[in-house]
C-alpha cells in the first residue's frame, strides 16, 4: 500500500521503517532532507518539498503526519489540503489536542477529504515491538488504512477504531494521563527503597517485581534497565518535562467534573521538578521560623534552633 510519512523524528522514522519492512511503498518528507535520504537507503522514496508529496502517491492518497502538535501540524495540513483530491486521507499521528481534531476534521470534510486522528504509543521501541494506535475520524478512512495499521501494530491486536473526530487523541490523552500517575508511583516507591537502612539493589528489585507481581509492567522493565546502567541515577537530573497531554487530561477532568487526584498531583510534581529552589518552600520555611522558631537553612547551611530568631510565644508545630 502507498503511504507518505511526513516528519521523521524519533517516532516517524521508525514507523516508516516498520512499514517498509512490511512491504509497503513509503514516500518520506522531512524538513531536514538528510533524514529523508537516510531512509532512501532502506527502500523509501524521498521528496524534497512538502508540496511534492501528493504527486508521489497513487489515489486515494494517504498522508501520515508525525509532527509536533499545534502550529507545525496545522501548517502542514494547510499546505497539503489544497493539493489533495476528494477521498484522499490525512492522518495526524502526533500528540494533538483532541478539540483541534474536531475542528480540523469538519473543515477537511467540507473539502471532500477524510481525516484521522491516531493516538500512537510505543516510543522508540515501536520499531521492534510495534505501536499501539487509537483511531478517530471517518470509519471509511480507518478501514482503508487497516493494512498500514496491521503492519505498525504488534502481532495480534494493537489498534482499534474509537469513534468520530477527536476520539483517537482523546483516548491517547487519557492514556498519557494514566502514564503520569504510574510513573509517579514507581518513582516514589523506588525513592523509599533507596532511603531504606539496607543497600538494596534497585535493578534487581525492579526485575523481581516483573516476575508475576501485580505491579509488573513495561515501565518496570525500563526501570530495571535504567538502574542497571546507572544504579543511583547519578548521571540524571530530576527535571521532568511534559508534552502537554497531562495538562489537557486535568483540564478535561475540570470541565467534565471527574476527579483525577493522582494524575493531577503527578502533573504538579513534574512542575515542581523544574524548580531548583521552590519559592513556595521558602515561604513555608519562613512561616515555620516565624511562628515556631523552627530551624531554617540560609545559603545552603543548616541553622540550628539556637541560631534562629527567638521562638514566638506558643511554639506552634507545623
């Protein structure tokens, strides 16, 4: 089957490779042409300009975008849509906001084009093990690209049709929100293990927990690998970014009135990880000092009870 892969980052390039291995004809485009050239050596056909993509495909054309969400994706859609014909299919496999998909889908439908939002999970391991895909949009478009989905997915079952425009990225958004909570729980658990009176082998424990334990998971396998390479994670800084999907998940919980305390807290913990010295923590320390004369640290040095200001009457705890 013919398909164009637009955007050859960590996910897009490996998805193109998996499709090539599955016997599909793959046209590739990337802003940096050198990345497209790399895939030519593996059997892909590269085009230099985004506007060249439609002419390189047979009808009905299938163009799969793996680009950063927001303006970059929208600009590509705006460029490609006028060059496509009725019945052609545009796919956004990135992490777009589902509300944008609803608007895009209707706008493209008015032009006679079919649009799919495909929530894609699998990361850099997808080339070997396959991708999990959650698809929203026209069912006719979904059915047409099933040969591509079957190649990209793990053997057996790794893709499904969710519903109308936006549903694929909505399900992927919730998936990522759950991922936030799982990762936070693992992080806190291993921090407690590290603080124990024993010199515990965290890599061995992560591997052990994957042998029939109720907390076994692929994330735990990755934790075992990470601890095996760097037992104390000394080479890493505890700075954690977010792609935006955790924020959207929490926003939806507010709009729909669905409580998500674990996911919300895991998102806020990521925000906290980016602060070298939290101002709110400074306020807490100052207040404890003011009302109870509790020890504080100044300039990185601990200040003992005898060094702080005289405790206020009452000596409140806090």
